[in-house]
C-alpha cells in the first residue's frame, strides 16, 4: 500500500496499491503486476526504484516509483527469467523464498536473502534503470508464389535486456502518420531469440532480447486478414519493453497476385480460342498474360481474351499468369486448360465479341484463300439484337439477327462464295457460321431450318452408343427443311442435296472406332444449318485408319461431344452434362439427372482424353431439367436470367422487382434454378406489380391461423377474388400442392370466402 506521508492521520486511506487491481482484492498470481506474500522492500532514491520481495513467487520485482499507479507493472524482475514464471533452484540467477532485501545506495547494490538456498545474493542494481527500446530496421517482402505470405524482418534492441513485444499494424496504400490502434491488426505468437514465427491468432509477438541487436523474422499470413492481393500496403511496427514504446518504423509491401481460377478455354474456329477466368479478388489493375507453353499470346486487364494466330487442327494448352504489380515480372499462374482447334473444312463456326479480335480461317475447297472476321458492333434494332460483321479479304459487311443468313462475295469477283448464318447474338458477342458456297445471291434468309424443341437434330440407331454393323438408321428432327445432305466427313465431299426425310439408312465409314455423321439442312429460302451425331462402331476386322479428327458440330458451335447429352468414362462413375456452350457440369444428385433423362441408359461412354477437352462450366451445379415437375406455386428462375417467375397451373408470372417480391411475403429460399426449356413450357401471363393482393391461384394463410386457402376469381364477378379453404392435408396432397409454397399474408389482406376446395 502507498500512503501520502506529508500528513499522517489515524485510519488514513492509501493513495495507491501495488500487487492488486483495487483496494478490495487480495488474490495472488504470477504476472507482471501481481504479488504473493511480499515480505520485504527497499527504495533507491537515486533511480526512484522500489524493490519488493515477492517471496512465494521466488522473485524480487522492481517498480518505477517516480509515479505510482494502482496495479502498476514492474519494470524488471530478479530471480526469474520473465514475469510469468516462479520456479526455484540453486543457480546464479534463481531465488528460493526471498524473505529479506537491502539496498546499498552508495554502490547501488541490492542484497537479497535467498532463504531456501541458505545464502544472500548480491545484484548490481544500477542496471535496473529502464532505457527505451529501439527499432533499428524493418523490411517486408511478399513471396512470389501462390500463397504470397509476407516475410517481415525486424531488428530491435534493448540495452536493459528486457523481453520486448513487437506490434505490427497495416493500412492500404503508402505510409502516412501512424494512428494508434486499440489492438494490433497483425500479431503473432511468442518466439525465441532470432527465431521465426507466424503472424496470426491476435497475439502480440514476444521476443527474448539480449543487450544488443536482435533480428526477428516473422511470416505474415495474409489470408488471416483477408487482404486484397496485388495491392500495396503500409506496415507500421514498434516495440515495447513493458513500460516504454520505441519509435514507429514503417515500410511498404505489395502483396502477391492471387492465382487466376476457373480458366476455361474453348476452340473458336480454326485459328483462335476464347479464354475466360476468375480474378480471384485481384484488383482490376492486374495485368494477365496468356501463354501456351513458353509462347506469349497476349495480355489484358480483363478476365477474358480471344487468342488468335493458332494453327487449324492443332492442340493447345493455355495458362494465364497474373503479373505482380510491384515488379511487373513475377507472376502466379493458373491451372491449364486445353483445346483443339477445328480442322480446315468447308464451314467454320466462330464466337466473337466486339473487341476487335480478328481470327483467320480458310475453306477446304479453296485452300490458301485466307479470310478474317470481326464483329464491328452489336445493334439493338427495335428490341432485336443484331450483329454487324465484316468479312475480309475483300471486305463484306452484313448485319444479321439470330436465325438470319446472307450470301456474300469475299473475293470481289461478283459471285457469292460464302453463307453467313447468325446463330445467336448477345449484348457483347455473336456466334455465327461461315459456310463455303460455290455460287448464289445476296439474300437475307430469315427462316432457316430449326431443330424441333426437346429433341436432337440427329440420332443414330435411336440414340444407341455402339453398333456392330456399318449399316445404321438415321433419324432427323428438323422443321422447315426442304433439302438435306449427309456425309461421313465435315467437308461433305462428293455429296449432293436430297429431299428432306425424317429417316435415312446410312453406311458408316470402315473400321472400328468413334464415327461421326454430318448433316446439312437447307430451307426453301436457302438458310442452312449443320449438325452431327456420333456412334462407336465395333466388331470390325480392322480399326479405322488414322485421320485428322474433326470436332463434332452441335448446336452451331464446335464441341468434341454431343451437346445436351450425358457422358461418363469407364474409369469414373461421375456423370457429366454437356451444355449448349460446350462446357461440362457434373450431376450431383440422381433426381436432378432424371429431370433431364429417363434412364441411366441415356448416359454415353467416352474416353478421358475427349472428356477433358470439355472445360468445366463456371456455374458448378445442374439446375432442374425440362422433365422436372416443380409442382404448384413454384418460384423459379434460369441460371442465365435473374427474372423470378411464379408458376401457377400452366402459366408463369414475372415478379418485376425486389420490392414487390418482399412485400408479397415470398421467401428467397423458395426460388429454384431451372433449365430454360422447362420455363419455356409455361405461358407468359401478366406481370406481378400489385403489392396489395396476390395473383389468382396463389396459396395463402394468415399469421395466426393454420387454415390454407387458394385464391381464385369470383365466379360472379371475375374482377374480384375469393379464398377457397383446403379442408385437410389429404386434399392438399391430392391437388399436388407443396406446403413450402404457402404465402403468409397480413390480416389486412382481406378476401371473400368461397366454397371449400376439394379434388
């Protein structure tokens, strides 16, 4: 206890207390401020130091008495190596029960009665004056690897040989004036002298220092602080010896870029490939360089790129490197994605954005005549998107909407030699087919053949995966086709058009192996589309001769496998769905599989090499397919459109905005992702914009009433609505309703009572 001795009175209150947090506590512990049975003390007037024998903790604590605070921390300890140990032993520095002390001010010596060891130890107390620690250097370096952790090297010094703590703080950008923070924003566990430690777990770094420079190497785990990769940060640091802070040191460090994720490469015609990837939180200033092996094909700050200058019928493996902003040289590389460009044929299918990428191509019938194509613009023509293309060498510009075709002259000789068919147009890109034409007119064909909804354009032997005979039956499901041409090769060599028929007997090419049959369909107006199908021929005496593999053409784009079909390999049980964009998604559940197909027999077999040519789809899951029954009152959306629809009977109602959705008490977790073909089965009705009532045929209940009703038009006045009570669960289930589709409405939403609803 500390008393003001200027005026002493009976029963006077102490002004401070050492060893306790307040005047009403008497606990004991082994900390920098706690005492356990203090037996003796002495005072140095020279240095304002108070020596207290903490007998049961086998130590003497040294306090700075120049200004005493309640529960003050000691500045030094004698008899122990730190403030949290209380061991005793017979050594030069340890004490066993110090029950008496004395201070010699003339020599600045401290005498300690080491009772348990039957001796008195003498200490030079002049070294117990506290000097400030120093922080002599600080550096931080980010590792140029995928993890990108930062190595921090600190040089500290404390002439008193106190144990120091180091605090690290950071902020985005260059260093300014340090502003004190309540707790260390970067911190780490205790470490030995000159050792290494990991900066984590919200604990300040502890360092056992000698009376000389001590180098501490720390590892800053940047993932623990959720920092932005490839971004500059300022690092502030200072030390503390238990009493005094050092000056603040600063340095800057640029974190390593994050690894680009989900790289997807797809062949784009004969000489180009489309690449896309995820930034993985890299800032939009990050430069990405596109490589195939050691060959650099270009750079961009976007997360997509069209590679040009490739060779037809050639395999490529691409990677994307995120370049380090600090030195513009170091990088972190993505996983690879492989493609095979289309072989030269008499048609080529391209997907281009309006970013001035100009892939080249040539036709098999006119080898050496190399052309390029570019999307000049995407135009909204009265709500219809149209793509403006320019085909070189002799520039020919066309503007077409999806489903339109036009014949053009590419060599300037006055005779049309190419058909341009627009397959699809989005706000940022166009997918189109260029087909060799010997002659023709410059008509726009707005009525090309179309595949019958819900079917495949071509099936071989009713969709069988294999056959033992070369003779097969082809089935076609195409509308508006007047003529067709069938071939075993993509060039349609020595093939003429014939009248369209839904079936045809066909002979496959010789030899065991995967066979592809190509079909070209033409409308009366001249519009042309090309599709293909595959089957594996077995049981033959010889294998097929080696030849250039032409990628299968389905749904107006190049793809090694048939789109909208299921595939697996013989070595893996996973079943994949090949999307219309020629990506693959794994079926995670059998019920979702059966919303697309009727039997496991619908799964096609392929080899791992071919399957691996198909990139993984960015979506990562399968929505419910066209065979799914969402039941009554479903809320649905497709994965390509954020519009949410309410399904009632055979109709769909668009909920136009989030406010309407919430005010009608719908739940976000009711929304199911479905295939576009399933949504297309429902007839579009009026938009839902009224938030005071719910649409007819909605299932409702009130907050404090278990009764479930269905809203219907009043039979007398169909402008009004009535609610019809569903009397029991049996009737509810018979009507194919779902309890998780019942909307709870407020009592203020009032409807007239109609007749009970029974099946």
